[in-house]
C-alpha cells in the first residue's frame, strides 16, 4: 500500500495515466471548467433530470426498447467511474477523494468528466510507535465505503431506480461487478494493494454476498449473484464477463 503523501495535496493527475475512467481533474483550482454542474445534481429525479435524459440516449444507442436494460448498463458504467477514482486513488496515492464538492459533465461519448477543487489533506496515520505511516487497508476501506458506496453509489441507485424499475439486488451486483472490473485494471499497477481493498469491501455490507471474487497469478475473476440484463440487448449480445448464468436465459424471463 503506498504511503499517504505527507501533508501535500495528492497528485490526482497520476490517475489519468491508468485510463480515462480513473481521471480526476483539479485544474483550474479556483473554479470548475465551463459546462460542469455540481455532482449532486446528477442524482436528481424526474423526466428532465440528467440521468433520465442520459438514459434515453443510452437506450437509443444500445438499440433497446427496455428502459431497465439501458438503466442497468448506464448504472454499471457510472459505478465503474466512481470506483476507478476512489480505488485508484487509494492504491496509487494512499488517499481517497471525498468528492463532496465535485462537479461533473456528461460528455457525448466516454466516461463522466469529474472535477474537484483541492480537498483537505487527511494526515497520515500515526501508529502506537509514534512514527508516521500511510493509512492501513482498513482505514482506506472505510474511506472508500464512505466516499464511494455511501457518498455516490447510494444516491446514484436511488436516481436510477426513479427512472427505471430495477431491484436493489441488481444494483448492488452492478456495484460489486464494477469494483471487480476496476481491480482487473489495477492488477497491472498495484495488485496486492488493490486486491486487499476489494476483498475487504466485498466482505462488508452491503456488497457482502453479491458475488464470488477469485484472484491469482492469472488475474482476477468475479462471478456475481445477480444479472445486469446485458443479455437482453439481443440474440448476439451474449453474457457479461461476470454473469451469474452459464448460458443466456430466455428473453421472456425477468432477472436481477
């Protein structure tokens, strides 16, 4: 686990090198870029809410007339975005951004754009020996639980369920699957730290019981206990990589 960077602000620019889902902009430092809105507005409800509008776009691009299918895939992508920023920061920078004052922009293509002003720096943990050290895996897991699960994924799930009839179990499965997907990418950068944190989070409520994680020399595998509905995109869609099914079920069956 990387040590916390003293009392210096974390260098979030390092995250973008991992991939676009990990990027967290902090420039300009005094104001959000043009076209951004407060992140909290993303979780509004109603026909004119940002997620409702985005859901219609996603459904059209996927070619589905089932709002719940588009909503699940949209939710899965957004969950992956937040996990990437949180888990990537934890294992590469030794800290977790709260995103309490973050702003967001929904681009035409690609992952959500995120910007945050400089956040207060969490001081490094001081063990009983009195020597400053980086935060423990348990401390970082606590921070990820608070900042990502409670801070972002809970209001996101509420907003998505207001737009389409999806079960809480399905959305928790999406959250767990997105976390495992983030781990697969970080396996190439900080495998031990990332695997430790993901295992800790998947053992805690509300993600406990959402699926089975296996890690080893060949990488990470996750099998979820709920269905994301990807197979319902059509006969050629197949199954997602974490699917609870071995073969696609009949399209008349409701899952999740």
